[in-house]
C-alpha cells in the first residue's frame, strides 16, 4: 500500500468516526501525515517574490493572531502552520526591510543583536556577558526575536525556525547564538489569506472564559507600534478596564487559530519543541493573585484563575516599586533554560506593543530592578504594571 492510499483510507476513517460521534482522531491523523510526508527541495533558481502590499497596515492584534512558524511540507495541518512558497525567493532588500522594521538598534545597548547571512538571521548576545548581564541580554534577545517574527507575520513572510538548543551555542569568538530564522516567502495559510482575525476553531473550539474575549483586529498598524516602542513611547491612558487588561494578557500568551505540531496549540508567542509550560504569568492586585489560563478541558480559553488571597508582602513591595500602579503582571520562568528567558522576552514585547496599540500606559521593569526582593518575587524575570479601575 502506498502513502497516498494509506492516507486516503485513514482520512475516510476519520470522517466515519466524526459522523458516528466517536473520539476525535484528527490530531492523530495530522501527526500520521507528518510522519509520512516527503520532504520538499527548494528549486535552485527561483523568481523574486512580491510581498503583499497590505502588510504595512496590518494591525498589532491581527499580526499577533496570525503569527506562526513555517515549514516546507505545503500543508498547514502538518507540523507547522505556515506554508513556504517554494516557487519564489526573497531578495536582499526584503530581508533588510524586515530587519530594519524590527528595530534591532533598540536592543543593542542590552547586548542583543542580529547577524544576517542571505536569508538566515542569527540572533546573538556577547560571549563575555556576566550572569546578570547575560540574563537581561537573553530576555532582550527574545524581544528582538518576537519583533522580527511579528514583522514577518505582518508582511506575509515565513519564519522557519532553526533551533540551536535550549541554551543556544557559540557562533564566534564574540557572539553567542540563541536562535536562527530562515526567512522565506509565504503561501496564504489562512483560507487563502496571509492573516486572520478568527478565534481558534479546530477540534472543540474556543471556550469563553471569565475575561472578555480578546479583540483579534485593531486600528494601530504593527510597524508604527514597533517604531513607537523603539522610541520609548508610552500610552496616555493611565486607568484601564478589566477588558483592556485581558487584551494585554492575551497579547502575551493568548491562543490563536493555527495548529502547532499538528495540534490546536497556537499561541501569540512561539514555543520551541512543543513545550508550553516554560513560563507563566501571575497578576497581582490588592485583593488576590491570579494565574493567566489559556487552555482548559482540552479547549483554548482566556481566563484568570485565583491562586491565592492577596499576598500582602508581595503587593506592598510592588506598590513601593511602582506606587502609582495597582495591578502588577509578573512574567515568571518555570525552568532554568535560556529558552524560558527568550519566551519571557517575547511575552513582554507583545504586551508593550498591545499597550501601545490601545494607548495604554504600562510600565515594564526587568528582574534587575527588584533583585533585592528575590525571595518575594521568586522566578519572576519581568514586571509589567498598570492601574485597573475594575475588580479583577
């Protein structure tokens, strides 16, 4: 039996199972297709791609919702969602436009940078960084990785991840590499479009949580938002609603409609090797501490779960650090890998961009700002704060 016949039989079994109300075997079928998929080679001589002109106007929210990794198998439901257009290639000018739009200069002072070799970007930090500087540089590196990834999402460009291990690897005498991106033209992967503002619909679909459903499209284009962030601009709204807070939390770690590793695990941030518990978010107010939840009972959701009554010591330290704020978001690592730090950076970058898109004033501080209270903050690596006018 050849591959095509086998997959046709398996596909027919899925249809029958769904019709009869049996267990959903679609994720299994996708993973089976992934194992049986033949790898595709890129033609040696490809004509130049044309990037979709609408990319410059794609909103922050739509870029976040459409962000995904890509591969060459030509099937969004196998392995990664993004589909490389193997018939076209990017030019040197395309790559330069992407890197420039991501504003790497913003991160240079913290030690994060990009090296470009044709269509491959290598993210790096200095090899001689000490422990404290290295942690900050790793987080900044994650912010820069996410900035490039979102620019690519807006401009209709694929990001093919080239992992260098959970902690990266030395790439030269002066540079320690964290991750590589291979950039390629993208085929429209969302029902014939490069972008989507739809919620997750695969399998059992979206489960409404105790936060208002997030908006997946907005009015502020991504590229100017990144420029504003690079310039250090903050929003003018000092008092935000519960829905606005929820929107910022979704930007950091919300569920999106693409599949990942053939499962409905899409998120606004990348998660290497399918591991989705390297980091977590804790929201601290005067009344309680709550964990952000994006998955419940096998379904994507958007909620805050109270994990404890107010920890007065933690809240008091936070208020002393930022006395004008009453709502604090701690981004915490759950393991000691550098990948966890990059993920913290990706989450923070998303939150800053989302806040700018809504003109919200949000403060962000790295862990170095509260090292003296390490016992209180635990594994928190980044603190973001705002003032919420409604009960959480």
